C-alpha cells in the first residue's frame, strides 16, 4: 500500500473516530503533498512524499522550540501532537549510532579529511537519511566527525 493510500485510510479512520486533531493533521499533510504535486506538475511517489513529510516534521520541531522559548506551552503541545501524527507516516527514524555508521561510510567513499569536505559528505549522507533522521542532527554529527 502506498503512502498516499495509507494517508487516505488514516483520514477515513480519523473521521469515523471523530478525532479532530488527527484529522486536521492528516488534512494538513495531504494539503502539503497536493501543493507539491501542483508545483511539480506530477503525482508524487513515496520518496517525494517522504521528503514533504520530513519538511513538515522539521517545521513542527522549529515551532515547538519557538513556542517553548516564548512560554506558549499550549501551542507547543498542539505542535507535538501534530508531529506525532506526521511521524507515523515517516519511515523508522535512525538512531544516532546508525547515523554515525552512514557518516563513516560517506567519509570513506568521498575521501573527506577536513571540515572543507563537509558538502561532499552531506551530499552522500542526505541520500540515505532523508525522512529517517533530523537534518540538524546529521549536520552536527558530520561536523564533529570532520573535526569542525
């Protein structure tokens, strides 16, 4: 079953269960996917859909941080609940150790030796971690590995 079909099924289940928060989060996801399809003038495959979901998850993480800094715990909690729904449709998140292994492999493949080679490493690592790891964490781990 494709990701799009999973979203449709989940939306129907949320409607039947009268789960308004889950329903609004799924509608938000479907809307973002539809907007991207309109931009690209094609139907998105699962990989492109995962990229959209990753973007939505990142936006939620940033919002949660901003709301907490400004003392708006109620809004932060709402964003966390939406993020939980978004993450249901993302692939299993990689552990920090798994990310480190991918980074080591990329460093060896690219021959990176200094912080100046971060772009080469990030290009290889991003391919394997998109939708499965937070980009900020990946970037920090690459910097640490290259001694930046």
